[in-house]
C-alpha cells in the first residue's frame, strides 16, 4: 500500500558521503572548475600512515636537520645573523644592548679573574694571618666597585633604550648587565663593535 521504506545507510556510506560533501565545499571555496577528488583518492588520503614507514631514515634526517640548525646557530653567534640567533639574543633592543656594552669598558669583565686570584692567595696565605684581612678587604672593594659600575650601566642603558625605542623590553637591561660581567673575548654572540664605538 505505502511501499517499502528505503534501507538506512550504513556507517561507512555516511562517512563517505560526509567526506564527499566536505570535498565539494572545499572545491566551492577554491572556485569552480576544480575536479572533485575521486573516492579512491579520498580513501588513500585517509590511509596515510601517521609515522613514516622508514623510521631509520626519518630519524637520520631529523638528526641531520638538528645538526644543521646548530651549525647555523654557532655561525650566527660569530656573525650576529639575526635569523639564526638563539631566542634570548634576538631583537633590535638586544642587539643595541650588546653593542652598547661591548663598546664600553666594564669592571665586571675582570671580576672572575679577581675571584680566581683571591682563591689562589687564600690557599697560600694562612687564614689567621694579618695579610688575609687585607686580601679579603681588597676583594670586597673590587666587588662593590663592580656592583656600582653595573648599576651605572643599567641606568645608562635604560635611558638609551628608552630614547631610541620609546620603551624598554622586559629583560633587556638585565641582559646587558649580565653581558658586562663576561670577559669581552668570551662573550656570545661575539662583539661586533670596537671599544668606544657606541651605537647611534
């Protein structure tokens, strides 16, 4: 009387239909004239492996890519190439801070040498001797002088950065202050300016 009801579509048919509709919508978004992908192509796309079949070759390629990245980073630390510098050294303000510190003479460069001399003398001179008091006093005088020098540098650097960039990025002054405590020839990225050659 009413005829037989149509059979309900299976789950696989529903999935295929949804995939076809999604592909049609994508083609419509790209523009008319693009052919609708065939069912075989859609199934092949769904069957792509999540991991490459040759894991050994994949790992070797990944290791080579990491090695190439490290090589480029080491070269950038020598040349100052902004593209491959570590994240902590990137940015125009960091570059300005490096150039400003490298152009300046800082007492902090020699703090580690002073500490090394103090350790050597403390091993030679008895701790109870009168000379040890003078050695310890000299070390503390040097430490306070370095502290004052770094404080002056931080004030100057903040003023220069504000005048050039309008505002100071967080951590830039600290970055420059810590660089001033490193021996000039051991700094990374390497200095690109001579002493007295302050950035404009």
